[in-house]
C-alpha cells in the first residue's frame, strides 16, 4: 500500500460527464474523485454501464468531460466547457479488453508496437531494437516482429497490446478489462506479467474489471462504482474483509464460494441496475438495497471518510463482520 504522504501521480476531482441522448440525459460520471500514487494499482469495479469506460476515455483524452479536474504528474486539465478533453499524453498508456479489435490486422507486430515510437521519430534499426526489447519485456521472442495479429494466440495478442502501451515508457497504464476475453489460464499469465512489470518499472495501473479475484491478486486499493459514482473506496484487504457499503457487500456475496458452509443464503442483489436516465431519487442504490430507509430515498449520501484511506457513500454503513446493516431492517 502506498503511504498517504506519497504525492499522487494521477488525481481526479469531481469529474462529471453527461451523455445527451434522444431518450434523455445519462449521467455517466456523477462527481468521481480519486488518486493513484506512483507504483500503485487502483482497481475500479462495478456492473456494466456504471461508467468505467467513460472514465477511462476521459483520462485518455479520447472523450470530453463536463466538469472536474484531471491532474497527471502535476499537469491539470480542468473542464471549462462540454468539449474539454485531456491533451494527448505520452505518459498514459492503455490496454483494452479485446486485442482482436485493438490491434490492426493488416500491420505486423513491428509496426503495431513501433507506431507510438515512430511518432516521436524512432526509425530503422533503432526501432526494431526497441520493439525487440519491448517484446522481451512481455515474454515474447524477437521472431514475433514479423508476425501478424491473426498468427498469434489471444494471450500473445494481449502481450503485444501491453508492449505497445509500454512503448513510450508511460508512468501509468489504464487497463480496461484486459483479461476478460482470455481463457482462465492465460488470464493468470497476463496478470502475473503485469505484476512483474510494475515491480520492475514502478508504473501505476488503473485496472478496470468486474472480477474481484483479479482485484484481490493485483490491486492495492479498490474503488467500487455504481451508476456514475464511487460508492466505496479503500485498501483491497480492508474493503474485502469489511465492506461498508451494502453494494460492495452484495458484489462480494455474488462471488462463487466453493465451501458450501460459507455460502450465503440471501440473494446477493435484488433487481436490476436502474435506468441511468430515470435515476431514483436519493441514494441511487436504494431501490435494490435491503436496508434502505426513508432518508436513503429522500437524499443523496455524501462521502463519509473513515481515516485517511477509506470512504463510502451510505447513510447506514455496515459494521465489522456484519452481514446486515447497522440500520434496522424493516
Ligand atoms: P461501463 O464501462 O462501466 O460498462 P460505460 O462508461 O460504457 O460503462 O457507460 C456508462 C453509461 O453511459 C451507460 O449507461 C452507457 O449506456 C452510457 N454511454 C456510454 N457511452 C455512451 C455514448 N457514446 N452515448 C450515449 N451514452 C453512452
Ligand atoms: Mg466498459
């Protein structure tokens, strides 16, 4: 875990993003704030549609955001209009879920990995040398420079995508479900590689996933998102053993447990994620929450901080070792 005194590499403050659609406005990001220290992995978890990819796009400068500030290594970008985007950055790399669609099928590996280097003037033998070095870092031999993506397995393709993301030695990688499309055994190898790369280079990761096993293995801290807001954040070990937000509890309960005596009886999550257009009033989790009371339906909880490291948005946080909430359930 990074000590609280370490200056952040990435700092996101009050980020908001609304998509205007024919059916109404979607608050994809509704005041998102967090920090990542150098060499730290923050996992971002939450069900599909909660805004994870929108956040990644805003950080990468691929999409605009409406309000808020993104600061990377001391350089701040503050939204002044709906069209504010991060400037293109050399110090943030990205790996997407699906290597088939992120790697150009007509390009050889040398060009795929070399492209971000060519844009900064690396050419010829120097380029081949650097590409070979990057391939070596991700566990692939020099013979791969001449191959096309379709000649590679899914795991090899994702290694190439990681090598490309690392080409300009970014201080941070955004990994948007990078192993979700891979077989379990290949997944494990890629996660191990990412861990080793971080240990060597002190690169920071924002790791987007809905696999809590992956979070446990790779991340130092976790941020749980629900409908555009971070509803709980803290060190992985604390949040997983002692969640405060009922939604975090529900996500943890939904993880299959092999030992039947540890299996929980209750249905982990009632109901569907509400439509992001017609959001419920008050706490947006309240319609699915077994412990919601009138206050939850009437007003939105603001962040409750617990020490320097933990925070949650809940009027009735769960307490240690409890499977219910501290509120009376009715
Ligand atoms: P996640 O990655 O967590 O699945 P997304 O960031 O992709 O979530 O989406 C968040 C919300 O914004 C969803 O309700 C989604 O339908 C909506 N959304 C995403 N991209 C667009 C877009 N380009 N136009 C309109 N709505 C969008
Ligand atoms: Mg997504």
